[in-house]
C-alpha cells in the first residue's frame, strides 16, 4: 500500500505584487501567491510559444487556430530586436514583422497573449536578438548603462506605438509582458525595463521574468517563470543522453532548473533564487520538443513531453507554458544570418533556416503525435483547472531516493478538503521503468478522511503516466468518490444532463467508485461494497456510457479507451459545445468545423450530433456508440515528383570546432559546393489550390540544404526522422524552377551526438551522401458544415 498525508491549504499571500488589472478593465485578472484569478475564478493558463516573425503572416491565422484546437488559451511570442531594427534607426513592423496584426488575430480568435519584449531574447537567434550594429556602440548591453538604455528607448517606444487598444485593460488580448530573458544577476536592470515599458504606455496585469538558474530578479516586481526540457542541445556531444534532465520526470516541489541556458552563463549562480512562497508556480518553457544543433541532435518522443508536462502539473504548476508549441523558420531576408552560431561566439551552431523544435505543431504546421497527447491534458485543465489551481502538492511517505531510482513508483497528490487529483508517472526517457505490480494508494485528505484506491491492487505498466480523480463533481449533485481513469472533460447534453468523459489507462481496469445509493445503468460490472458502488468498465470506448442516478438527479459518464481519448476534442460548432473524435485535427472556426486530413481512413464523430453534416467527400452518418460518425474522403494521392541525381560525388566538410566550448561546427555555404546534388521536379497539379503539401525527403548524409532558383529555403542536420519541407509558401517557384537538394557526408572525425536509435543512420553518412526517396503528401482542409461547401 502506497500512502501519503495531504496537507491543508495554506492561506494565499495577497496584495504584495504590483500587478493585476485596473478597476475599469472589462475582465479582472489578478495574481496572488498561489495562482492567477480571472473574473474571480482561479485559472491555469495553457500557454504555447509561437514566434510570429518566424512564420508567414498569411499563415498566422491557421497556426493560431491549430493551437487553439490543441487546448492553448494563451500564446507567447518573442520580439527579436535585430529583426525589427536590422539597420540602426530603421524600425520595421510590416509584413511578417507586423506585431499589431498578429495581436489583433489573437484577439479575434479569443486567445490571450504574452509579449516577450527583450531587448535580449535569445530564442536561438543571432546575438540573442541584439542587432549587429549594437556591438559598434560604446555601451554595456543588458545593463542600466545610459548609453545602452538610450538605444532601447526608441525600440520600446515603437513597440508601444504598435499596440494601442490591445492591452488587457482596454479589452485587448495582451495579459502579460516579459522583459529581457535569462538575465541572472542584474535585478535592477529588469526593474528599469519594466518602468521604461510602462512609461511608453505598455500596461499589462502581469509582468514576468525567467527565473531558472537561481536568477536574481527584483523582489515582488516580476513573476518568476520556470521551465524544464526532456533533452538539451546546448551541452557537449560527449556527455550522451542529458542525464540531468531526468529530474523533470520526478514529482518535486523544486521549481528551478540550473541546466537551462547554462552554456550562456559565465558561472553558476550562488543565490537562492526567488522566494517561491510569494509567487505561484508558473512555467514558460516546458519543452514542447527540442531544437537540433549541429554537434548535438536529440530526439524527443511524444511520451517524453506528455509525461514531463504531467509531472510538472502534479508537482504544483498552475501555469503550463510550452516552448516551442509551434515551430517556425529563421529569417533569411536580413543582412546577416539570423541563427545562433559559432560565427558570433555562441557555443552552438544551429541550422540556418529550420526552427522546427520537434514541436507539437511543426515548422510548416505539421500536426505531431505529441499534439494529441498534450490536448488530453489541456482538456482536463480547461474543465478542472479552477479546482486544481488552489490545491497544494503532497508527496508520498516513500519517495524516490535519487535520479537513478527506477524502482520506487513516482506519484503525488494535489488536494484541498475532500477533493483532489492523484498523479502517476512511470515514464522516463533515459531508462525503461519497470511495471509496478500490486499497486494501491492510500491518501489521507485534509481533515483526516482516508481514501484507498483502486478497490483492488493493480499493475501500473511501464511508460504509463496519468491523473486520477478523488471526489470529482459529476453534476446533478452526484459525486465520483474516485476512479482509476483519467478525467478528460465535461459537457451538457441536449436535455441538460451533464456528461463527464474519462480516459482509461491502458493495462489498468477502469473502475468508478460511486455513492452507495447510486443506481447505474450501462455496460459495466457493478459491485456494492460497504462504502461504495463500484462500476468497472470492461470495454472502454464510444459505447461505454453509464447513466448514474442518485437522490439528487442524473448524470452520465463516458469512459473512452486511451487510444480514443487521444482523438478527443471539445469544440464550439453549429450553435453549441460538442465533443469530437477524429484521428485527424478538428479545427473550429466561425461556428463550423474543418478537418485537416492526414490519416488513411479519415472520419469524424460528434456528440451531440448536428441534424445535418455535409460537404464534399462526407459520407452518411452512422451510429458509433454515443457518437454519430461520418466517414470522409481520404487525402488525394498527389502526382509524385521526379528525382534526378545531378552529381553523385560529394566531399565531406572538414571537421571544425568553434565557440567557447569548441564544439563541432556546421558546414558553411562554401562546403555545399562539394555536396552531392539532386534535382526534384514538382508537378504543377500537386500544388494546386489551398491544399497543404509536404515534401518528405529521405536521405543519407550529415547535413542537407534545399534551394529554389539558388535561394536557400530549408536545411537539415540529419538526426533520424524524414526531412519535411512545406511547399505551400514556395508553390509557384517550386513548380517553375524545381528544387535542388545538396547533401554532405559526415567527416569521420566530427564528434556528433544523436539518439541511440539513429546512430547507425548517421554512421552510414560517413561514406555516403544521397537522396534515397522523395514523396509529396497532401494535407487537405475539409469543411464539415451544416449547409455545406466542402473541401477548401
């Protein structure tokens, strides 16, 4: 029996932070030591990073809609000074740099926004975002040196001029502003930047600063935000898997991470960092994936990210912020390359173009498996975050003893009164955690009441990570005492009956403990004990719908399999809130639904179902348990490109090192003059219309670049997955000129880290550089409408 004692909820410290909305704001937003409070209700925001200046403005709206479909309700974006003032005195906020247009789109789509102002931003940007011309000025950057502040002032002033009417107190989406980034030892400068921004009219309820590395931030002036990644590109290749990142897969009250950005700090901080008792546990950089550097090329798998996010939530996080959530591309239209590199003295050489980050939404908007896994957690937060936000962390009596402890089950509880949530993580990216047999939890809640769950011991499979409810409100006055299934969401059915959706955990029976006086109808094995009515679902799925009736009323509970729960979304469409199930991404826009078709046999199921659903390629409705399902036409098989080898012979770029740590340096442009060269001819009909098209390239090599008419459009350091290039933004030129791929083999003396699963593939590049296969893949956007127009 695994046990813990939950503490009482301590009183929140209030009134000490100079933050919060004004009395005249349309909606109130305040913060205390425990959580954010929006319109009087605790709020756990789900924040996703998306850099508008690294994505075409024509595609911003679609990217934001996809983020919203993933459960993001707060967007974070950087401003990079060297993009907006590439030439001294010439400030640009047009085209893909149009900050105001991006903020207005967030407002239109009801997405809140955090603007990360800089002026030093990093984000793997050249000079951390500082313009090259700054080095020619006699000043001390990132300080209160008057000469430096004199340069920052016109930049901040111009940012403010772009944003009138768009701050929260004016009814706009901007709820928070971050000054600087990863500044560890100059709290006075951070405070100066806030005052400067406010002087120019920038107002927000929340002001933030990154706090990892025991950063010294001004006391009660900025909210400290934290992070955690499953892997890191910024350490030496020789160290192998990033062992220190294992700490993020344990439940712990420790918020800080001394590893993030450590290669850019002169030394480790000796301070204690912010007093965490004064601030809510907020994050802004939970790794949505990880970037690829030349010397170090990790793979972050979906379970790595979802388990990390769940473990932070179970550890007390009340602000889930992902970096990156939507990938992008480095700008290639500036005077200098815009990526971090050895050429500017950085420790790491980054790709010239790609900033995909293995994110839930990729460089070209590709939807990755991790998107669906995180969405399930975000549904939970949207529905139950208001309760969770005020629940403190309780750790078990027997905790893991070290980072190498693979035998103690990792679990924690967050609770308040007689309600709570039990979190379990049995996934670790660096070691296969064992199955734990005979597991049963005993939780002593505030006030002394003890809960034992499940009713019978179960086995927790290796890799499983989940949250179970204790004392969950089902509506209609009914209470779920506990369940060995994860709460997903809740909606009201057409007749007003509340429906709660739970997700089963693979390998663990889904049992619901209900009051003794509850009657249960539906496909469950029902057993009455001395304390509860137990209902065990033998086949979770769309048909596992239970009707629970008690003295106070009736509620319904649907228990989906884990596989189906990953397809679940909640959408506002056709005049009401509905549940949707689809392997493909369902996007709600303007009251209608759109399906981004990528699966081989696409379909969509809705509950409640609209009376009519139509559109090109949509079949007749059929019953699917509690849902109604429509089959839709699969993505068309596009005409395929032709691949021609122009030059087979290639010479590896000589092994070089650079930067302060003398890590392997990436090939330079001149090295690609000796690369193997391949030409791809793209059929015009493959890029017709609004259908998204991805070019997948399978190659053997160390590094590759793609050109159209001599212009670099994409690049890749080989690390395992197929290289994907979005062609929508290059359609006309790709058809007219074709695409040239240049591939370099690997110099055998280069020291490169790749995931163990990819090692053989990179080793093969020591004597070969070739494009093995290319494929064009359509990702059509199908409209599901109640008066229908069909495929866009």
